[in-house]
C-alpha cells in the first residue's frame, strides 16, 4: 500500500476527490448547478420559516371560531403524508433510472410520482373546501389565515412541482436523457424532496401539535 | 470516499457513477415512514408523558428531516457535499433565528399586554 502511494504522483489524484475542499480544479457543471439550486431551495426554506413563525404566533388566536382540534382529520393528514413520502421515493427511483439511462423506467416512475402528488393535492383541496364550507375560511380568524397561508403555500409548491414534472417528462421524451435534461431532473428531484421536508414541519407543527 | 484514492479504477467506469442507490432510497423510505407513524401514534395516545408530547414530536420531526437530508437529498461527507452542507448550516441558522425570534418576541409582547376582558 505504501509503495503504491509513493508510485502515484500527486497529479494522478482523480480531481473529483479534491473538489470542494479548495483543490482539484473547477467542479463539474452538474455539481455547480445543483449547488445553485440548493441555494434557491434554502431561500425558499427561509420564506417557509417566516410562515411557520406566523402560524406558531397566531395559532391560539381563533377569535371564538373553530380550533384546529375541531377541524383537522388526522387520518387524512396521514394519507397525505404517505402520498408525499412515497412520491419522494418514486422520484428518487426515477432519478436513478434517468442517471442509468433508462428513459422508459424514468417515465414510469415519473407517472407514479405525478399520481401520488396529485392525490395529495386532491385530498388537501377537499379539506380546504370542506373547511370553507363550514365557515372556517381564511377570513374567519388569525389562526385560520395563518393556516391557509402556510399549508396553501406548500400546496402551491406541490402544484408547481407537478407542472414542472410534466414539462420535464416532455423534455425526456423529446430530447432524450442528455446532460442538460439530467441536470434539470436533478434540480427537480431536489425541489421535490425539499417539499417533503417542509411537509414534515407542517404535519408536526400544524396538525399533530394542533389536534389533541 | 478518500480510500478510493488507492483503488484501481477500472477503465471504462464513468467518472460520475451514481453515488445513490436503490437501497439508500429504500432505507430512507422505511425510516421516514417509521418516524411518521411514531409521530402520529405519539400525538394521539398517552404513550408519552402528555406534557412532553410537543417536545417528542419536535424531536421526531428533526429525526425525520435528518433522514430525508441524508437518504433522499444525499448530503453526506463526500467532497461534493461540503459546500452544500455549509449553505445548509447557514440556512438552518436563519430559519432558527426567524422562528425562535418571532415566537420569543411575540410571547413577550403578549405577556406584557393589558389584560383584556373576554368579549
């Protein structure tokens, strides 16, 4: 082992091993693009943190209206959570299939991801519509305003993700799994997994801590 | 990662072979589902000492977020993750400041309010 180490000149070190630690030359475009998108996601997280803070502050201000315990159906929330978790999983499997250049398998996993994401949105929209019909719309109390803003913003992100997924699937069909498309897929999967992380915060803070 | 320095690299192996694997996603899914189920059970039963339930839920949420970061977003100890982790650390700092700062300040204002009669 020691001899092997000496035999290898420092220049023979594969550059990707030194990257990110101040040496080894510029990182590949894939790494740089993912880093930039990661910064965007963190910015999005900061925005969500403001909404979480608003909800945490306003959760008790029900103005005599219904409280979370009266409105939330934890069984639905559990199903929503499972939809998002499984869609994160299939999204990851789709990303792997794409990296291994299996467009057919990728499209199948993308379809499953889309269906699970859409199921989540349908359940959430039904829940919102039911609450509004009961007179518990966003204008009823500060608690409900904060609730609809926080959960609704997450839902809008999921809807945006689904639209982007259709767009990406069309690109994979039209252009094939070329490098640029793979980078977009990588960014999309980062976005989708990040939404799942936000949802962990939502179901814990809003639903589980508000229900009992 | 760094022991790959001393490995023989097979010719023809791609420079960027995928680091993630089906196994990693599956392990992540199982752990995440486990954390979710435990959260829902803890919230709806008295398995945990009732005043400690919020703390337990927050701990479980952080555990699940960690699982997501490692197994789904693949933040690890590899050199390509270094910058992402630094950025994440900064993001976590800002998120922490915004949330605890708001809750702390408003709770303080609230307790200094003039007592109001219930309408």
